[in-house]
């Protein structure tokens, strides 16, 4: 069956409206379903790169300084739902399909873009607003980091300095959430430190085959 084929009973054929309109409605429904699935949304912490998730996937974190909405051409655009979609898709792909963070992140970004555009929002306008609140490497505002924040994205990015800052922030807090140990972050730092040391060692040249 060709990819451009439309069944005569497809929703947009029945309703006599453009296919993109029905696709937008379906995206809205899918987005709502993902948001309802979230067990806990936390906006009380400082989160590197704006949003993240707990190691067990039960909590989605959005940076405490990130506004819940912004105004664009007379409209109020709520942003939490798009960030939640991104983090849920990314975490699921990493945990269920064992994808590398960078691959999962790319797919999650495409899903986020589709949801933003389905809401009638220009992606460049949306992304320009979001970038104002991204806390990157060396940001002094990273003072309240959750102890159970999944550090895999930062490990995969080899963001060693950021991991150390996260550890320092949790040590300063002195009281991590019940059942959570800051040692997980220290273990990640140790693993990454070993990895970086191994990369610095000169590689042995393989012997030429005869």
C-alpha cells in the first residue's frame, strides 16, 4: 500500500476537512494522554537543561524558574505539557528500548516539535522562549538539585563538571529525599572519571595482518 494512500473512511475523509487538521486533533489527544499518565510533576528544583526525570521514571522535573506559559500573538501558550511529552518519550525509549540518550533525545525532540506545531505554535518562537531558561554547564543557579534526578543524560553527554556540581548541591542540601542516596551521583562521577581517564591513555596500534 503506498504511503500517501488514504482509506475512504479515514476521519478526515468522513469529516471533509484537511488531513493536517485531524492529525492535529489526534496529536492533542495523544499529548493529553501522556500528561495524564505522569504520576508526579515537580517544579521545586533546579534542573540542568530545563527538564528531567527521576531514576524510577515516576517523577518529571521541570526547573523551578521555568514559567508555566508565555504569551504569543495574543495567545497564552502553556509549556509544561510539551516538556512532559519530551521527557516521557525520552525516558521510555532509554528504559524500554535501551537507546542511547542522544538517540532518545532526538526522537523526543521530534515528538515535542510535532506537538508544538499541532497546537498552532511556531517552533522557532517556542524554542526561543525556552532557551531563555535553560541552565547549562557552570550555571550558578544550580543550587537545588533533586537527589533522585536521573543522571544518565549527563553521563552520556560526558558532562563531568555538571555532575560534580549536582553532587555538591545535594551535599549542601544535607537531607536527600527518603530512600534516595546521593551516592548514586558520586558513583556516576567515578564511572565517568574512569571513562575519561581511559580515553586519555594512548591507544595501542594493532599489529598489521600478514
